[in-house]
């Protein structure tokens, strides 16, 4: 670390805790990586928790003239969130929110994810205006700082148009609250030069008719190139100009610590159609016609884009037979009610009636198909990245043409790409706004590739920015990628105006320098990110960051994207072999050592990342493979455990009984102290006891004879998991029965004769071994279970139900196809509800949808089951994987604690919580402050037989 940064670090240690000051090589690289194709590694990453801390950090950096860059989710594509200086990263302290005016406005801190804001507004029938494709991952701070827009918002509902107020922290640490009259007045007095300077710039601009007209013309389009000069013609008050200049300023003028949006109506009735046209000219004619129609969004996709998604499940078969040159529009129509939607659909069909299409335009209102269309559209950019050659990156150009010249612009731009040899480029975009995205793979390692890319960008900039008067960056922000071309697009007069704005706000150029404005003509060609091959499992990752918000370790160590970043860097260094110098060799060793905990031990390998990744990458598979290699020496031990599994589970129950005795004698606090000491002295090999560890399960209930009541009754095979055969009811819970007792009671009440496999005590699905990288024993245990289930079910004659969801997910594709195996939620919802008389309990209950339920698409059915059985159901927001992960809650308890941060506040007042994994329920009980049980327990308590015997 360079001397000025060492001095800064020492000073900041006086006021900030060590865990929020990050300077090690692993985390600075991981946290410094964003979704762009640029790489800069920060000297220091700082995580201030509030405005006071942030102001202090800015002051200390200013004193030392050290540049700072702000980072929210890091999903930006233009290089605006990377730095080799000080990176200020948003953590938990920046996720506050407040609904205002009955939902007509919302106050948000910058760390709130965009989709979370809409979730908060949903009960009011509202949403925020911006709707970028990354809304499930990106944060409000980035949405505002980039003036990100998206599919539906156009220019009328973006952040510039819908901002009501904000709190801003400037480079000198001063705070301004534009909603507070006293703050505004105090700021006017303390920053006379800034406020009056902005007002003078506005007056000059309005007096320059040609410049003012140019600005108004350019913001008729989507435009995020440079600063928001429209603020100078739209407002004359200095505070209002400042507020709107902050939108799209990419952290170069100040930090938005809170923003209040005017919300927009979220029309509930939705329909969408894929309309196919013979060529791009017809597609553009349809777009121009639809500009006047009652549509919410019109998304254009060229033939190459359609080809890239033709194999996706659920897509129309016609995608495989479209002629070359064909294109499509995804047309979205919404209404406030059925009649409203029907009228709008009729108007749209009338609009398209005279335009040639390859297929009749058919709108779907099926929620699954509607969601699929939009998922495919939003995944086009990453999908292209997934099929690129290993070692290359993927680049997205984000331009806007005047819509009346859209067809000309598309053909001219396509010609440029082909002339420069970019034949793999695909085109899609927000057609109504003339906003097009060209996506193409690009390598920079081979000779001539940087020059080819530069020639392409030079010609694209002249075509779009000069010849067509369009926008070089319509919605992705200028960043580093387009900074060298801002003057070309805007001209010297407007460009000089932007530099004057920057100087007024940040005269020392310490806030995100080189972003938006730069004197370096080759900035966009420097600090290019390497993407070396690390493992086929993750090589197709483009580091978009869509996976991060569901990762249980995101606030503790690394996210899936960051795990891949470090794996790639280690692979790059290892590939250097003997040419690795001593400094790089030391760095590699530090990365390996740090990755053991940050990358491996705190990974839950839950696979939720794959549910969010546009190309389905499961980073957990990479970690399991690493464990397989690292723990190869333990294969013999795993085999012995597998062969003596009945004895192992019996011993585990014995330990739980012993813990129960210790709890009674020493109390919770005393036993926790003894356990901590044992864990420490054993080098973390002895698991940490936590108060929510339950009693031993009474396995004798599986040994009793199960009555049969005639051939007319349905039969079911019940498979209790090894977890439920070990862990019984929680201490102090009013539900004193084990899951096995509850399940047996419920099945018999529903009229089933129950069959339990004869050798159940030694059975295991193999997941416990698989997660540790012991693949051979995992496969053997799954095979053993398969055999016993075939016997018990008479070769699949009878259905099989397990009481634990993760086991069933693991067994998918591992069992004989004759076997019909269901986990508890699916079986209860589909087969038990109809066989029972349900009387909903007068209770408020919490539901945790496990990772496995999410993977299997059972979340909605789980919530529906709970709602059938209880008066009020709470599904905590932003709690995805609980992080218990089999035994992680005991051997790495901090992962469980971090993943469930905030759970207790959300479930306060609930009578109990329900899930479908016993180990998850242990962690949920520990951190939720209420007892969590199996969802089958809730159904059992709310049900009675349909008829009495």
C-alpha cells in the first residue's frame, strides 16, 4: 500500500472498526470489481455505516488529496464504479426506506435494491419509475447516479423526471437536504459560489438559444452522456439545478445519501406478445406506429438476438424457422382493469393491422409466459456473454437514435459492425425511445484487437453522435467507456459547460476522476479486465452481479461473482508458472490462504446464484469441486461414516442428549461458554453449540407397527431424512413432537397407509457427503437409498414423501425414474389439503422458503399452504438462503447470523415460523426469536379428518 493510503488507514482506524476498513489483496480485488470490462484495484475499501462516517472519510481523503469512488451494487457497465484509489462501498447501514403520501412517494437510501423498492410499493399499486433490466440486483444509488431507465420508463419516468428530493453529501463533507427549507437556506449561505455559479450557468445557457435548443433536442431522447445539462434549461433555482445535476452524475459531483421519488402507477393487468417481422425496416415502421399506441413497452430484437434464445424452454417454435433478416418486437400492454386492458389490446392490434408480420400477433396474459418473455429479453446481454470464446469479454454499446430515423440508424450501425469484423453482434433495445444495445464479444489479448475496437468506437461515435444527433450512452452512463467521446457528441461549447459544472462541485477533482469527463483520449482502452479460464463451470460468467443479492455470504465475505473473480485471478497467476515474480508469488499465496475462508468455508453451496444467473452458473459447484480436491485425503473417512451411518446418527442423538443434560445443569450461558472453549481448543473442529439446538429425535416412533386398513386405502412411503432422525423438537417449544411424529399423524389422518423403508436408520440421500466434496460416497449413499425406495414402494407402485426439502432437490436425477418422490410442501399442497378438513388457526405465522423450494419452484405453493392454515402469513423480505447449510450454522455460525440479519425484526409478533428443512429451522429459531417448525406441523394443527371413522 502506498504511503498516503497507509496514513489514511491509520487515521480511519481511530473512528471506524477494522472489519469496515479493507486493504488485503483478496477483498480489494473482489470488492473493486464491477460489471464493466475495466479493472482497477482499490488501495483501500471503506464501508461507512452512516452520513457522519462518510463525511469523515471524505474529509480525510480531501486532506490527503486522495480520490474516492462510490459503489452500490456494482452492476454498472461503463466503468464508473472502479478505482485504484479509495472505494467507498455501501453496506447494511444504507438500506433504509419510508413510504410517503400513501405510496405516492418513497424515500430510499442508496443501498436499497430497486426491486425491493417496488416490493414495498406493491401494496399501494405503485412502483418507482426507473425499471432497468438489472432491477433485481442494482441499487437505488446506482439507479439515480446513472439515471438508469429501462424497458417501460422511457424519458418521462426516469430518475430525473421523478425525483422529488434528496440528501446530498458534497466533496467537502457538507450535507444538503433539499426537502428541508432550513437546510436549503443554510446551504445557500455556506455555498454561495456553488449556488450562484449554477444559476449563472443556467442563465447563460438559456440566453444561448442555439445551445438551449440543442440541449432540449438531445433530451428528447434517452441521454446519459455527460452531465444533465437539461437541468440548466429546465430550472433557474440553484438548489433545483443541483438536485437534478446529481441525477446521472455517476458519483463525480457528490454522494446521494437519500432520494425521494415520486412513484408511478403499477397497472396490474398485463399482456405481452412477440410480433415477428420479415425485416428490420418493417420492424422499425411498426415501432414508429406503436409510439402513438397505448403500449407500456416495445422491445426490439434482431435475428441474431432471437437465435441466441431460440433454445430456451417455452419459447415459440417459430424462432427456429425465421428467415435471415427477420426481427421481432416484444410488445407489452397494461391496464388498470380487464376492460382497460382489452381496449388497449384492440387499439394495438389495429395499429399493427397494416404492417406485414410473419405470424399473427397473439398476446398472452398467462403469467408464466409473460414472465418468460421478459426474462429472455432481460437476459440477452449475459446470454451473449455466455457463448463467447473463453478469455474474451462482452461489450454492450448503448446508443439512441431519433426514432423517426431508427431504421436508417440501425442499418448504418449494423454495416459499421460488419465492416470491422464484428459479425457476432446482436441488436436489441427499447425501440420506442430509439434506444438500441449492440452486444458483441471482444478479446483484447491478440495483436490488433485493441486497435480494431478503437476504430469501431471512433466510427460509431461519429455516426450516432454527429451524423444522427443521437446519444452515445442512452441509459448506461458515460463512465470511462464513453468519456473520451463526450465532446464529440456534445460539441466544444456544451463540453466546456460540463467542465465548469465539475469545477464548481469538485474543484480538486477528487470525486471519481476520469469518469464522465477526461482529457485522456485513450481512457476507454486502458485498464482492460482480464478474463482468464478458471474452470468450465464458471468460465462463461461475465461478472454482471445479478447473482449477488441472494447470496447468504454477501455481507460477510464474498458473493458468487466475487468468488469467480478471485478464482480467475488465482488461475491467471498460476498459469504464469516459473515466470511468476516474487511479489506475484506472495500475492498468490495470500489469495489462496484468504480464499479458504472467504471463498470456501463461508459458501453455503445452496445454488441460489444459479436461479438469478442469466446463464445458470452455480458457483457452489465450483466450491464443491475445490472441496473435493482439498479433502481427497478424507475419502476413506467418508466411506467409513457412510458404511456405519446408523451408528453415526445414533451417536449424534447421544450428543444431543448430553447437551440437554449440560443445558439443564449449566444453563444456556454456561453451556455456550463451555462449547466456545471446546471449539477454540479443537481448532474449530468441534461444532459450536447454540441455544436453538433441539432435543434428540425419538426414532422409536419409526419402529412401531403401522396399521393397514384394507387395499382400498392409498399407500405412501415415508422417508424421514437423516436430519429429522437426529434432531427432534426444540427446547421450550410448545410443539413437543418430532417431525416424524407429526408427519406420521398427518399421513394417517389423510387416509394413507404408511410404509417406512425397512433399513431407514442407515439411509441418507448423500447430500451431506456431496456438499463436502465427497462425491464417491455421496453417489454410493444415493444408490443405496434408491434400492431401498424401490423395495419399499414396490418398484414405484406407491408415491414417496420426505419431510425434508433439500434432500429431495439433491435426489433429482439421481433416482430410478419409476420412483415418484416429493418433498413436504409439494405433497402437502397437492395431495393432503384436499383430503383434510382445514380450520385456519387464529395465528400470525412466518414462512421461510428454503433454497431447495426456490429451486423446485415451490415458493408460491408453500405460502399458499400456510395461508390455508393460518390467519396471517409473513414472508420476510430479502431473506433468501438462511446460511445454515447443513452444518455451517454450527461450524461457521457467523454465516448463519449474517444471512439472517434483520429476520427477528420482520417476524416480531409472529406466533411461530414454518419451513421444510430441520437444520434450517435451527438457525431460523436462533436468529428469528421465535420457534421455527416444519410446515407439516402447521398443517397438522389446522386439520381434521374429512370424515370421522
